[in-house]
């Protein structure tokens, strides 16, 4: 009985490992080096942002580096940002708000990780209003009450209590954890 139980568990573990190794994550993590840098709470600090831009350009000068992107989270690790109880479509009652994880990324993040853009566009550094825009995933699109990714484009949501960004894009769901 013990032998059958051990063999059964081993088979289940093997199947789970094969599943994990072959599952489409919804992002490309191959040949990626992630550096966990210093954290900083002032997103609009010009000195900090300037230093990040210099770091990024210096790393790109290395002939072994093809792409560099910045984000305040590491794919595969827990996302620290949680908006709980106030994110909703403009005009929807606060009682219908749900919890959403959020993160900040730079303009190169979505293409560098190969996220599938279902509708809209990526952030564009030449469009100043993109600093007050969001890209959501298809699950957030559904939870916010939009019938399709296209319907979400151009809509404003209540985000971070006093902020109402415009949705400029919808990406496919991806596996974070």
C-alpha cells in the first residue's frame, strides 16, 4: 500500500512538473536577466528617473544586451501594489469595486516580455498623457464590466482614490505566480 502511494505521488509530481515546464506563461521569460534594484516611492522624481535612464542607456551599450526595461516588480514574484475596494469604472458605485494588483512599467516592458496586446496600444514616450494612462489585462477588463477589450479603450476608471486614468490598451492574461 505504501509503495503504491509513493509511486502514485511520484507520477502526479512528474505530471505537475511537465505541466509547469510546458505551460504558456503569457510572457516571454527566456534569456532574461532580472536585476532587483533599489526601490523608490517617488515615481515623478526627475533625478531618480534621470539616473534610471542613464543606467538603461549604459546597459544597452553592452554588445551582449539586446533589450532593457524597467518595472517595479519582478515577473514571477508577488506584486506589491494592491488597490482594494475603490477601482471601478467612472460612474459605477463604489460598492461594486474589486481588488486589483497594479504595477508601474516603462515603455519597453510590454514588447520586451512579449505580452499579447488584445486591443489598443502600448505606452508611448512621446504622448505626455500616457503617464496618466493604464493598460489592463483581459481579466481586469471583464471585472470592470467591459464586454470586450475594444469597449474598454478610451474609458476612464477610478484608480488610487484621486486618480482617473484612461485605458489605452488591454493585454492578454499572464501567469504572475
